[in-house]
């Protein structure tokens, strides 16, 4: 939520900030702003709406200067407006601040400032920071920052300018990500790697409670008491090409099409030529684990639903899936015999991070499945398995989901083998099916045109349903979320067998129903459920394996066939046409598919 960029060096800072903010727009796009150190003053420009508005303002009237901080906002405190946009500043505009996070005690701090005669220009929590820095400013401004940060509660990634320090960006982090990029005679701060990749692939990850003093030719790190901190410089392996659209019209489409490679990369990292699954770095005695809790949000939660199936069916371990924001408040029976698996593309989702911390405090072993190396969840969990999806920029998660599910299958096979609860033949059979997934996804992607034609039929639909039984139901949940978030069509996912307990009352003439039928053991029952909605006028699009084509065609208006694959693994492949379907409905409706309204990619508030 919210993106921060800062630059100090020899180049025109506003160009670099705008470029960096564009890469971070997925973190929020309610407004954007910039503060540039110019001669003897800080020049601040901010505009509500997309970054384009700020860019146009800077094109009309440029801002000279080689040091700047910028911000792209996802509104929490205060509606999107010019006033509520960052940077925020003190009354004589000598101090400017960009912030990602929430200052939880801002009301009491604001009252103290109001009592002292300060006035506020915005409704934001952030504005208390420049005002406090102003109130407590002392000779050494860095000491002032330390003092103020000890007064605030909540989460923050901060970039701070002070006109008296025209060569310096101050920065700090607590519970919101911040990295420092190291260049040649230029340095950067940013919320995430894509903002910097064009300029450097060398970064420091700020830890909670750390501050930085960033100048053109030096970067220094400290703790909140001002003690110097030594940090490791990391080299990022992602390429610029991965972080751009690379010829596709949208990031979402590019990321859907990247899935054969991202799934293959995720498999390759952990499966040897001898077909051994390599998770021995996970420091865990599986025999001691009595239950598994999978905790995540949104699409990562939906991946967890498939993970539960895999762990229970293959590894025979009792597993539950929880929404991170609910898990913490449900008094889960987590103890030292529990394994808690936190799933998060970004590795920064605050609810998931909080669930991780609670679980650790209860003595559980924690394992992160995440896509971002060095993210908070990756660093704080006892063990990490990375998905190798590469940067996922579109707000709608696609390749992260399929790689997360892939990891769950590898993990289930690995645990099953460790527990000696799977026969060699069965292990090899499931693994061979898993290894076939990248090729099969390629074949499904070749049906893109066919899927777009079906999407055309849904352009004007207000409502729709996704149906499935067993594993197919968990895919239906992900498909429904995808459709909702990018096309704004109201859809619901239902377990097909549950329909007649109420929901079937909603089925009316021509309402689209997308039915997933990949599970052989449930096939006949699923087909009966399709007949039930068809009989009530639904327009049925079915997704099934080729082997089921004949029967499914008889009960459906349209059928999307996926290649035959073991039913257990079908959940990874059959979601792909549904991702494409959501993409096409959105773009055919003329919506901004990469940046759907009201959303942000990385949700770092509770
Ligand atoms: O970064 P995370 O995986 O923790 O994010 C979790 C959700 O916010 C995310 O999956 C969200 O639901 C996506 N927009 C779905 O496409």
C-alpha cells in the first residue's frame, strides 16, 4: 500500500522519481506527489488521481534538482485529494515526508500539535510526522528523527527531506517495506525492487527499527538509538525485462502467459534430475507435526485451499486454511506441534505477517511460501520456500497463485515420502503429472482467442457463478475472485452440491455459470448439478479435461477443454482459462485491468 521512491545523484531527480513511481503504481494509485530539493527550498508538487496527472504537471513546469522523494498513494486516512497526497510538510515547507503505513496514535499526536498552535492541511495520519519533526527540531536533525519515531506507534516506511541537509535523504522503516539501492555516484530508496531495477540491482533491505542516511556517495544505517548498523548488500537477479510489459498490452496478460516458465522455474529449483524433491533446508521434523495451519489472504488464501487438499490427500496430515485477518482472532489451537504455513506473494501483507508473529509466539514452527526474496515474511519465518514467479506487477495475482499451488504439491510429496506414507509408484505418478504442468499450461494458453470469444458473451452480465466440487470448488473460489476484482462483475463461487440449499434461487435466464468438472470421483454428481442450473435457464460454460468432453458438451453451452491430467493436479491447470476469461471480460469492458479500482497490490494495513 503506497509506494515510495527517493533519489540522490547527478541526474534530474524528477525524471527518476516519476519513472520509479510508475513501477510502484501497483501499490496504490489514488494520487502521486514529489518533493525536490532545489536551491534553498523544497519544491513540492502533488496531484490526485493517476501518476499521469503529476507527470503532466511536471511536463508543463519542470522542477530542477538532483535530490527528491516521491509517493504514490493508496488512501487510508482521508479521501483521495491533492491535500491528502504525499509529501506532507511543515508550515514553512523546510521538511517534507513521504510515508507508507499507518500512524496508529496520530489522533493523540495531532491533538498535542493542535494545542501547540500547529494547523493541518490534510486529514492524513502522516501529516503529524513533519509537524513533530518541526516541533522537536534540534541542531542534529537525525536525532530529531529518532526522537519522533520513538513517539509514533504503527507502521512506517519513510523518506524525509530537510532543506538544511540539501545532500541527504533520511529514511526509516517499521513494518512497511523499504529498500536502499546502491548506484555509482547515486543512491536510491524505494518500497520495492522494480522501481530501481533500471538503475541498480544492488540493494540493502532495511529491517524494522532501522534508519538510513542516504547521500550521493554514501549510505549509512543506524538503529533507533543512533548506533551504526552494518548491512549486507544483496544482488537482485530479476531483470528489467521481467518488470516491464515486454510487448503485452497489460501486465496481467503477460503474467498469465509467463506461467509455463514460472511454474517450471519453481519446479526446477526444488526437483533434482533424479526426481528427488529438495526441501532438506527446511529445518523441520515432520513426524512431530500434528497439524498444519495455512494462513493467507486473497488469492494466496485460495492457493492454500488447494494446499490443504494436497497435504491431506498426499501427505495425510490434518490441515486447515484460514484467512489471515480472521486467524489471529479465532484463538487457533496453535502450539509447538503445529506447522503454520504463511502464503504471500509480496511477503509484506500485514495480516499474514501478524499471523506469523502470533504463531511464532505460540511456539509453532513457521514456513513461508513467498515470491519476494528478503520480504518481511520471508525474513521472519523459520523457513522459506520461494516461488520463482518473477515480479508480479498486475494487481490481480495469477502466476503467483499457480506457483504457490505448485509448491504445495511438492511439499505434500516431500512430506509423504518423509513419513513413508506414499508408495514409490504413486509418488512418481503424481510427480510426473506435476512436471507435465508447464507444457499443459502452454497448450491452454493457445486457446486464448477461443476464451476471448466466450468472454464477449459476458460483457453485459451483472452477475455470475462459479461452481465446483472438491478441489474444483477451491479453483472456483479463485476464479470468482479474479473475475470480481478485474471486471467488477458480481460473481460468487459455490460448492455445486450446496446450490440447492438456497443459492439456486438466484439462477435465472441467461445468467452465466462457469462450471469446473475435473474430479473423476465427483464427475457424475457435478454433471447433475450442471443440469440443474441449465434447466433453470443458466448459460453454462464448462471447464473440464479432454477425456470428459463428450458428456460435458451435452450439458453445457460452451466448453473449455484442458489436457488430461491427474485430477489432483488439475487445479493448477484449470484455473488458467479462468484467469484469461477474467482478463478479457475486464478489457472488453474497457476497464483498467492492471489497476482495478479501490485496490492495491500490497496490503500493508490491517
Ligand atoms: O502479497 P499477498 O499474496 O500476501 O497478497 C494477498 C492478497 O492481497 C492478494 O492475493 C489479492 O487478493 C490479489 N489482488 C488477488 O488477485
